[in-house]
C-alpha cells in the first residue's frame, strides 16, 4: 500500500542545501520534490536514548527541516554503550541539550527545538500538535500508550520501535490508514512480566538497526515513496540475523481507533494504567519495605537475617550487597525458591531498584514468611547511599 506524501514541499532549496543533499537529489524517487518535503517536515523524536540517538542523527543529516527533541533525563555513563548521540563530555548534561548539540554539528541548516521536559498528559497534545510526524523512542509502556493515544487523537502518524537484548520491532501506526498500537496491544502486559532494557540489557548496535528503520519509514511517509510499514510489524532477530514482517490489522473493536471508540481523550493516569507493580506486590510491600540504612543497621547489629538478591546471575556478578545470596526472581515465581529459604531467619529481599523484589516478596509472604521484607530502592540505593565506591549499571 503506497500513501500520498505527508508534507507539502518547501518553496525552494538554497544552493547550500542542493550541495549538501545532492546524493538524495539524484535518486529519482526522492529528487528535488522529496528533498523539499523533507525541508518542510516537522518531526518530533520522543526520547534521545537508544533509538532516539541514531534516529535524530539520520533525520538531521537527511535534512528534516524542523527536528524536535523531547527528553527530561540527563546523560549517564551507562547510556554511552548505545546512545551514540551523547559523548563522554556530555555526562551529566540534559539529554535533550546534548542531543541538540550533536545534531547542530551534523547539520546547521535545520531548525532544532529542544523540549527538556517529561512528556505528560498535560503537555503531550500541545507539543505533538506542532509536528507532522512523531518518532517514538520511548522505553516504557506508560509513555508508549500515551504517545499512541495522542497521535491517534491528533490524526498524526508515528513510527514506533522497540528493542530488547537481540530483538527489535518496528512499525508505522497511523489510524487513518491502518492499525494503532492499541489494535495490536489493547492492554499493557501485567506489571513485572516484561523486563525493561535496564533490567534485561540490550545490545548497543541493535539501536542502530531499529532506529534506522524508523528513519527510513519517516522519510517514506513524509515524501510519499515506497510501501510504508503501515499495517505491518517488522521483527528483527540480530542473533539469527533475520528480518520478517507480519501483517497487523486494524481492530474494528479497538477502544481508541475502532468503530465505537471508548477512549475519546487521554487517560487520566498512564502510570496507573500500565502499573509498575502487580496488585499482589503493591499489597505485599505495605509495611514491609525497609531502607538501605535499615539494612545496614541490621547487618551492623549482627541481626540474624537471610539477605536474598533476586536479580539475575550476571547482574549479581557486576555488583552485589555483601552477604547476599542469589536466588533469581523466576525461582520465586515458579515456587522453587521457597525450599531454599531458612525458616528461622528474617527474609530480606532486594533487587536492582525494588520492583522485582516486591514481586518476590508477594510470593514469600503468601508462603507464610510473614515478617519478610524487601529493600526499597534496591542495590542502586545501596550504592548511592551506603557505598558509592561500588560500580553501578
Ligand atoms: Zn487502534
């Protein structure tokens, strides 16, 4: 299915622009008309992280006339393995500004707009309305659903991408011509079921594979060439080195873009909709959460506790809290961890930041360890507040 161009062409290209974009101009399908459409295009990239990095750099180089960057985070050392738009010298800087600096170096002829804010339901409609197309480089379900909903309500196409370890996916969601993200995934996965890249890791170069597909699709939609990924989901496996695409259909019953939509405005609370903890875990952590200072004090007093690290073995190998025994969360969920727990000691669970240990705590309490607790903030809080000499990840 080919679609008409999204953007009208700019009046003209300057001599400088003709020189810069000459390798585009001599492709018959792009030509002067296509490059003028790119010049007139306003594209917003949500997130200047793993996917946003290659996306922004190639969108800028391609001559997209107005490039918006939205991110509220600052550059951290653990970003540099894949977020190639940021440099060693940008550590601690707001990501949106660091990304804008790089983009201006790549192409001074384009207009860069920095949104150094967190996207939320109060600003998303206003911010999106200033752009023709959105590139979604978000890494969490709450923002992903909000991006989808706002794009559908505003009638704008967006290019979606997702990455995890060696696997990537991409699609173009444009409710006027095909399905939206909710047609594919009406509900977010249960909390704790799908690990994030921060929990599960991601091969750095995977970002380039998926980010470049997103830019490719953005250029096609803007200029109206080729067959955009509307109604198709591209699935990339970097270990097998396979790309395959599956058809995704518009769901006539979609709550957002179907015949009788029940969602006619943004949800009041996307965090609650996507949930960070299951109901059981939220219940379990009430009155059963200790701080890293509490844990340190227990250890210093020589209390008889059984400290369990519920992270994965490779995380435990990177850094661990002294005295912790490794029993990954999966063993709690399948029940096999329970026989490893002593009956005569207080069980203290921890993970990286406190989400996985909360899920494990729910299992442990249900099994009758009523005085079990988990450590709020996990090992990241331990490193921050107790022992900053430890490596972080
Ligand atoms: Zn839909």
